[in-house]
């Protein structure tokens, strides 16, 4: 087995450190709310892109169909609570479907559990590879595997497999997410993240050129004013935890409030079908990301 080929496979398949529950897109881009983030939160991310090339007219038509699924009580209005329920549903659907798909392909002996040997074999291949990057990925996955193995039987059942694949949704996995984030960003291995390391992760050297983008200037200010709470120039483990998995921030409530506020044009506290369609770009855009999968699921 060739090291380069295996390394590519590992990078694609191995679970990455998540920093957001809803989307790989930035919540804010260039100081404004990112519509791609809203699309992923409302429709669910990574579920296929059957309707990616819909026209605005077709997007509005399909959104009208989806409205009735979000309107849980069928009274013709989507409330904040119904929006929160829907976003929670799409998030849990994505997590569940992704974990189930990975579980089925990883449980080689079909005994209803995935052992560490099975996961390692399926993900990294049966032969050992001496590449340093591969070793780091294996070590990272093993730590996460052991943390998710709550009954300590050296294997993961379906319930344990979910937090292994998506630790960002399980408070018990918080320490693992923090460790993985530090390992990825802390280049000098001093156990903390400097401003340069923080910026370097957001804007890698190979992507640089020309004037620094405006959104990066905002991130510098965020680091200094909010991330580095004790103002010592670094983020330690506690500050990293507050950054990526804050205890006092509800992503679902925040995103639902944003969607309702932006689309509730008559300010009655709820969204009509007409209001949602009028603001269709907020929910799906002319490129209706994940629309196909959302429409396939009839039950909530």
C-alpha cells in the first residue's frame, strides 16, 4: 500500500474536528450573516444536492411545499418554537443518517458493534503506515473512540458510534473536541493558541496573497476582545472550550431567532408561507442546497 494514496484516503474518511453544529460554512462572512450557513441550518448539510441548480421560481415552489412540514400544527404560520423544532430535526437527521451510514460500512462482522480494529482497518487499511500524518490521525481517532466507548467494552454500539462521529453534539465529548482543536491549531505544541496560530488556521499560508480580507480583521478583533478572556495573548484549554462549545450559547435558538426575525416582515412573531417564499434566498437561495433530501423526508 502506497503511503501517499493511504494518506489521501485517511484525510477524506477520518472524522475532522467540528467547530459548528450546522454547517461547514462560516456563520458570518465579511461582517455579514452568511446565507450558506442559514441554508445548511434550515435544510441540513451534506445530504446530497438534488436541487442545486433550481431556478428562483422553482426554489419558491419547492419551499412552499417544505413550509407545511415546518408548520407543525398546520395553522399556516411558523412560530419560533416550530422553527427551533425543525432546525433541531434537520441537525439530528444529518447526524443520525451520517452515523448510520458509517456504522454499516464499519461493522465488518455484522455483530452490531464496531471494534477499534474494525474502524482502523476500514479507515486506514489493514497494513501499518509509517507516515507521520497517518500516525497522528490514527492516534486522534483512537482517543475519540475510547472516549465514546462509555461502557468500556472496546467497541462501539450504534448509540456510542454517534458521538464518536459527531462529538460536537455530545457534552461528554467536549474534552476530546478541545484536545483535537488544540492539536490542529497549536503548531508550536505549547498547549495554547496564539493570535498568529489562530489566524494561520483561518487563513493558511498557501491561500494568502494581496491585502488581508476584511473578515480576517474582524477575526483578529474577536480573538483579542472575546476569545482571549484573560488578555494574555493566548487561548488556553478553557478558552478554546468556550470558543468552540460555549455552555451559554444555544445554536438552535440563535439560528431560529435569526431566520424568524429576518423573514417576519409584518413583525407578528411568526412566518407566513408568503413571508417565507418572499425571503426564499435566506432559506434556500437560487441554488437550493440539500433541498432534495429535505423534501424526501415526510415525517418529523
